[in-house]
């Protein structure tokens, strides 16, 4: 969440930067609420001082005046709380400010390609989509999932279920054994305060699955990504500089309503309500975020390189970045059936944006208490990696070769087929 004092003191600069997020903010309302809030605080403090002075004097003739001051204080406190709540509500809905090297643009059309890797496969047959391959193998069942649960769910069966698990295990092993991340098995539900801390609430509540509990005031949500629960591990804490960096990884199911995606990717596993993802989270000194973002993105692309899957890396424009991000790299894998690259990972630096909301701090080299930097990224989306393997390793007879690095996780199986 943005600090109103920083907005007030650097108003023109903040206005220019927030324009790049394609957001039309009523700054007059924000500044008026800020002024009203500060005026009410000043009046409260003045009355509190007057009441304290009366109490010290022990003058009985001022007793009625003291009672009136108490009533006035009660009214002022209520008014100030309402004004502060309205101001905070607006501030909490303003996205992070992009870094200076982020391309300015309204949407994905302004994203910039940074890198390409791998050779796009040249098939001597028309490549099939992952859902055609999976259904022909009788190992992906969308109809059964629709019957038991609803649309945008799937049953992954037999050897494809093994392949999905192999991918997650392979990713976790690389990130823990090579890339220095600590594995976490976290809760799959998050409180509303945790969801607020990483920026899912209040702005994106419609995209979340809320769990109904007996206690109505105790709100819980299925995690849309392990980023939420991993990042909140540092909430309301002050760390020593030697505790940083923290690098965490988790393989979890994720749950999203996909609000606003009606009609998009309705076939197959690209856009599901439930999917598996290996998530990377870093907590660092706040001046090391960009350095860590490069490192994290390289950790994610390492998985694709080991799987020998063609990909490209792009830097997202200001209008295409997530709410909490100050800079984001997307990694897109090649899908032969679509003849284009599709997102398989998004790695973001959030600077101190989430830490401010979570009150996650550390003592820097000057022994000053300051906010940590937070980063998150997919390392990778397991379902989409499964899609990429099926499509890039398919054969004309409908079978699918197993990438060499996954064979030890698959009992050294060479290929998946109906035979």
C-alpha cells in the first residue's frame, strides 16, 4: 500500500508514474481525505491535551467541561476512523509503481521480447493439441470432470498423472538442490489479512474462491498461488540483515475463478479453476530486488532448458503487469498446436509494496528498520509444462516421448502410449 505522505510530498511525480498504469485516480478526493484526516487528528490531540490539563488541575468546576470534551473526543474519534478507513480503502486499491525500465503501454501489445531459447520442432505431420493427445490416450478426461465437478476441471489419469507428478518433483529437486530454495509444504487456505498483504484483496476478490466457515468474521480463501502463503510467512516481523535473502519454494494446487476470462481457452488445460504450480518466493534486502529478479527468472528458465522446451522471455509493459509488481518477466513456452508461445511462468519484483502492506521489515546495514523486498515467480506452472511436453514431444502415432531428465521419475519409461 502506498504511503499517503509520499504521495503528498511527491504529488506530480506520483501522478505521472500512476498514469503508466492506465489508472484514472481522483487525486482531489485523496488529498481532501488526507487533509480531513490530519485535521481531525489535530483536533483530537488538542482536546486530549485540554482534558489532561483539566485532570491535572483537579478543579471541580471544570468537571462538566471535561465530560463534554470526552463526548467530543468520542465523536471525533468515530469521524476520524471513518475518514481514515475511506482513505485507506482508496490507497489499498492503487497498484504498485513500475520501475523506470518497464515499457509503457496499455496491454500485452507493448511487451518486449528479451530472449529466445531452443529450436521450434519441425514435425512431418500436423501436430495435435494436448487435449487431443490426452483424450486419445484415454488419460485426460474433461467430460468426467464436468459431470463430477463442473467446467474448467480435468481428470488426469494413469501415466499422464505420473508425468504430472514427475514434473513437480523434478522442479522441486532442481530448485532445492541446484538453485538454493528451501522447500515448504504450506496451508492451502489463507486468511483475508494474508490475501490483503500480497495484494489479492480487496481489488481482486471476485477471482478468489472463499471457503464458507461457521465463524462469519473468520474469512478464509483457497490460495490462488502459493505466493500468498509463502510471502506472508514474514508478515509482522523484523528480521536481521543476516536472515536475508530467504528463498522458498512450494508445489501446491492453486485455485482461481478466472473471472473475466469467459470464452477464453475453454478447451483443454490452459485455463483451469484448479491447477498445480511450483512457486518461488524471495525475501531480500530492498535494494537487491532487481538482481534477485534476474536470478529468479534464470531459475525458472533453467527448468525449460533442462526439459529442452523452446521458450521466449518478455518484459511486461506497465499496463500488463500484475497489481503488486514493479517489474515482471513472463516466460512463454512454444505450443506447436497453436503455433505460438504461451505463458508458463511470470516472475515479478514487488519492491517494498507487499512488505508495506504486511509490515515485513529488517534491520539494514545502518541498523535502521526498513521494509524488505519481495519477489515471486512460477518455477513452473506444472499443468502448462505438462501441456508443453505433450505437444513438443508427441509422435505421429499419438504416443509421447518422455524427456530424458524426467525418465528417472518415470521408472525409466521412454514413452507414453496406449500399448
